[in-house]
C-alpha cells in the first residue's frame, strides 16, 4: 500500500540582504518538510509572490525597500488569509513588535535565533495560526508585558477623551463631540492624569503616546 506523503510547507523568504536571504533559503531546504517557493528583496515583490504562490508561510524582514512590514502584513492578510506571516528581523524594539503583532503577524523572531528554534517555529505556525510565537530578548518581552498591563489602565471612554484632547480640542469641544458635560470631561481628565502619573494635558498626551495608548498626531 502506498503511503500518501504529507504536503510540504511552502515558504516565501523576503529579505533585502541577498547573502542572508540565500543562506536562509538553503537552510530551509535542508528540511524535507519545507519547500521555498520564492525569494523577495522588497515589500512589493513579497506581496506579488504571495499573490502568485499562496504559500503557507511568508518569512518577512522588517526593514526593506518598498511598503513597510505592517503594510505587507495587512495586504497579505487580505489577499491570502491562509498565509502566516513570520517576522524574522534584527529589530526587537517593543513598539515595533507590538505593532506588527497587532497587524496580524503570526510570529516575531529575531535573527539571533538558533536554526532548530527557527525550524520549530515555522512548523508550529504552519500547523496553527491561533497562537502567536515570540522569540525576542527578555527585556523586550518584559516591556511588552508592561505595555499590555498599562493598556488596561484606561477605559474606552478615557481613551476617547484623550484622543480628542491630543487632537487639540478644548474641554468644551470634547464634551460636544462625545455628548457629555464639560464637568464629565474634566473628571475623565483627572482620572487619566492620576492613572498615567501626568501633571498636565501635554504630559498626559506624551505619556499616552509613549505607552502606545494613542497615536501621535501632527498638528
């Protein structure tokens, strides 16, 4: 009786450093479970190859020519939802990690990862996208945990007030926009200052942006 072979995990590797990309492809092809179906040197090429091949995995670097990694993740999610994006990069800034995971990355790995860890991570992601995999320095992980804990500090209404204040609205304008009284706006701001340890509107906005609660607004 002939035993049916398991289909290989198809992978596209996207990295603008040619030597690293080629070496990574060679490493992956040493595993009989994997098949590298394409190489990309920029974000646009990565998106095109995903659209053409519909791979199981897109191994994606963070800094490449063309659209940002976040944009690539979002485009891949729309055109090929079964493709899991695995970030493989030298960047481990907590804000970058959080942003790309929030955008839909299935795993975030740093390039110092060992070969066996990389192989294991790809296998795991190819079998299930339900769990997010992280392989980052301890300091990055601790910072992510602190940020996640801080996110629960502010209520949705407080975040709404803070976003409008960050958009240079007065208390009266915020009250009008949210259909609440100015007194309620002031109470929300007092609570926000206390939770963030802020001394003023500007201080609260700056701390909220740094903590990732709200996005910076260019006036």
